[in-house]
C-alpha cells in the first residue's frame, strides 16, 4: 500500500506513472464532481477498478487519471 502523498511525489518526479486500484463507486461519482477526497481509500461498499494515474496538479491537489473503461479523462 502507498499513500496519496507518495504517489504524487513519484508522479511529480516526471519518471513515473502509476496504475491504481480505486473504488469504482467513488470514481463514478468523480466523473460528475471532478474531485472526490479519499478516492484511493476503501469502505464497506468497495468495488475495485484500475485506473492509470498520469499526472498530479499540486495547486489543485488533484490527480490526472485515464480510465481504461472510458474515453474521458478526469482529475481526482
């Protein structure tokens, strides 16, 4: 397991992208709001889904992701 801070540090280094297992229920909600705190955390209604983390906007404190199940891109 790795923290959101550690992921953002690695992404900002410019040397890494990440594949992350996220809660699909929260990700579905993120498509509407574009920012969901704790999307990388788990809860009792957890449904796993993999996404590619391509970037991090430190000013907005948001990850840029690509969802292989969608043609859209979003920030979470």
